[in-house]
């Protein structure tokens, strides 16, 4: 069959090939169920299969509950951007630092070729505080994105709320007034709970993207921080949803096996179950996931479309798995280990590089992120005494071993 559906421009074969790859793992899920119900799905049925939206805090804007993380080659993946839009993944996240501007450039190319797309996409970009000259850099980002504004602007990778200086507050207000940004916030994967609590006390923060996954979402402090943000109307977006670890090997104990067996029976992969667990919390508006190819995009879209709730036993098995592998997961509480080494090494930033290398399978990204650390930090990495940091680390990580590994592999 080669007839293209009106709404997707995909043949049924193409649709099944992309969505069905994941759909096979989502028995009873929305997309595959809909396709199985009709030999030749009517365009309207396909059109209805778009990812749902949720309100982003006090901004009042509804954004897709699945966000396209843009840390990949968007220039050569225009089809993926097109498909994301068609499946309703209309919240796109990029940053100046992703591919040194190339991610923004690819999205900009898409907007230039599809002029009607820009108003559908909730577009986010980010700048790190290091490098200064925000206005000039934002202007360059907008130029690469071929747009005159972003819907949400994030300060990239905040590690402490004090990094949001009064000057940044004034700058955000100025950019909003100039129409270059609609909303303002930050992303954080270090000391997230403190950053979130700080955001809740600042009425000029509209939204925060934070590390949030089955490993960290149930701690009392994270629950307190999320509740505070919800109360203050700060929109929350989850990232690092798979709880990737800096270690080389996937933890494969009895809890992991039980988890896989349980989810396979229900038709999910464990990866899909991990993001479904986050969606079950209505306080989280969206989940930002790196989706560099159609297989991953379609797996996540299938998980988002699937209406099956996780059963209590499934949530419990994820908790057991979290406990089993917590000794291999760096929880981002960087102020603890960094203080223990007298500020000599941002341990959890190095852990993040190892996570990109081992868990994401992205050696280039790992090396690039590592190269972004100050040279003196990289030089001293293997020589610092980490014994106190290891004693204070709540996850009991073998920090010295990881730091030596990073020095050898990523330099
Ligand atoms: S190494 Fe330990 S103390 Fe440091 S951020 Fe990771 S979990 Fe927290």
C-alpha cells in the first residue's frame, strides 16, 4: 500500500514501521490499537493520535507532555523534526551549547522551510552564565533559530540559586519587554531541590527544567521542592528521566530482571515505564527527552499515547529497582561532594560526562562536556584526595575511581 494519509504524509507501512517499532512494545497502546482496528486508518483517526498537552505553571500556556530534547544533529534530521511536529511533540528544547549552535541552526532551518510551523512550536533555548554578554548571545541564538523570539528562555545548568543575580533578573525583564523571550527560568541537574525551592521564592521565575526520575522523585526534599513550585506556579519540566548512571554496566540484579519481566508482560519496555511513571505526577508538565532518531521518538510517542496506567505492583517494582541501583546513581547533590574536596572538583559534573559516555553511548558529547570544565580542574582530577567525599556521598559512590576513569578516558 502506498497511499499517503492526508494528515501525516506517511504511508501506512511507514507509519507502522516508525510507530510500530515501539508499538510492538506497547501492546494495547493507543497507536497500534488504533491501527489494528482498521485496515486502512482514516486520516481523522491518525490525526487524533497526537501527544496530549499540559499547562506550564502560571504561564497558562499548554505545551506537549513530551518535549523534543535537541541535543543532536538537527540539521541532518529534518524529517525527525517534521515527524515530531506531526505527532504533537510541539515543545522543542535547544541550547547555544548543543553542537556549538548547530542544534539551533537545524531547528532554524526547519522554521525557514516550514514558515507556518513556528507558531505551533513552543521553543526553548538556553545560555550558560559563563561567557557573559547575554544580549549579544541571545541575538545570535535567535538568528540561528530564524525567529524573533523564544517562548521560554532558560539559564543553562544552574547549580545554586544565587547564580541568578539581580543583573540577570533585570536582563530577563528587559528581554521580555523587547519581545525576545516570553517566559524565563532555568535548567538544573545539580542541587536541584535547593534550586527549585529558591525558584518558588522568586516570582520572576516562570518555569524550571530539572533532573527528575524514579531515583530522585520520591525523596522528601524533592517532594517538598516540587510542591513549593506547584504552589508558586512555577512550571516544571523533567529531564534525565532514565536516571542514567556514570558506571559502565547496567545494574542487572534481581529487581532489574523482575522489572523487565513485569513490563514486557504488560507491553512496555522499562524505559517507557520510567517516563510513564513521571507522567503520573500531574505536577510535572512535560518530560524532555533526547530523541535523535525516529525509533526513539516513536517509542516515546507510543508511551505518551498509551493510556494504560502503571499498576501499583509496577510502581513498587520500580521502587525496588531504584533501591537496588541507588549505589550506582549520582543524585546531583553536588554541594556535598564538592565541599568535601574543598571545591577542587565539581564531582557531579564529571559524573555527568561519564554518564553521557557510558549510559547514553555519546563519547563525543562526553568529551565535549568534559572539555568545558576549567583546565585546572581537568589537570587535578586524578590527584585529589576523594576519601572524605566518598564518606559523605549519600549514594556511597566510588568517587575516586570514577574521577580517575574520567581523567583517563575523556581528556
Ligand atoms: S557523587 Fe555522591 S555526593 Fe556527589 S553529587 Fe553524586 S551522589 Fe551526590
